C-alpha cells in the first residue's frame, strides 16, 4: 500500500468511526467519502475529500493539492458518473457532472474564500481545477 493510500485509509477509518467527523487538518471541514469505479480496472475505490453544499447537491474539487495532473478519481467520474457518497452516516446515490466555467466559477470562488488552501493549490498549477457537482439521484 502506498503512503497516500495509507493516509486515505486512516481518514476513511476515522470518518466511519466518528459518524463523518475527522480531526487533524480536516477538523471541522465538510468531508465525504466518494465511492467510484476505476475507469480501466472497474475496481471500486473510496476517496475522502472536502465538499461544498450547493442546494441539495454537493460540489467536489479536483485539486490534487495543486499537481499538474487531474486526480484519478476525477477521470474515473468522467468514465462512470453514477456513484455513491458517504456524508456523515448517510449513503447517497449521486450522478457526477463536470461543471462548465459559468457554473464552476462562483462555487470555486466560494471554496477558495472559505478554505484558502484551495487558492494555494490553484497558484501551484497551470491547469484549471475542475469542480464536479454530485447531483442526488
């Protein structure tokens, strides 16, 4: 298991043990567990990530901490958009939709304002960080 996978598994375990709450860098932040299928392997994966409520839906951010490539989960969602998320103790079926610029911009700006680390991620990369809306099914 890689160091990142180990780190993610610790967050997943803490999330599930504490009804969706975690400490450390994510204490108090809205966090969900995204279940997605590998676009090539078809293997189910679980990725913890911050989200922003948008009405009844949830926005997630493919920042990859400012890396120059998109995270695997983002590419997986493009291939298999019907997924499930864990929010708190609830499991919710959602459909992922990559937002176009006009819908993305206000959500992204709010995320950067609420969590300035995202502005730091943006400054580290030349790519536009995708915002994905997880719409309840």
